[in-house]
C-alpha cells in the first residue's frame, strides 16, 4: 500500500463565507489540489498521464465528515493516498 501524502495549505479569504469559515464545497478543491500534488510527487501530471499513457485518474467516492471548521488564515493539512489502481 502506498504511503500517505501530506499537502499543506493556508485558508484564504476567498475560501470563506461571511463568517470567516471555509465554505463546505471548497474542501473538495483542497482535496483535488492534494490529489494533483500527490501525482506530481510521483513524477507525473494529469496531462502527462493522459497524453503519454491515455490514463485519467478518477475519483470514485468522496465522503466528508466535518469535525471542526477551518477558518480564515488557518493552516491545514490534507492527507491523501492512492487506494487502488483499478
């Protein structure tokens, strides 16, 4: 099994609602950035995989449990890994 990849980011004003809390849909953007950075860390890119290998890595399932809100200027870490190659 592949090790877990860590992606650190900072919450910007544009990510938040009027109360300074990250709008729920923006977490999906963070997840996508982390997924792309994982692919880059392996020496690939989404474009390179498509152009050279005719492969796209799709997200099959996404479940989110909101435990604590992220707020404006928080620093957060997204953990991701490749679970399966099929």
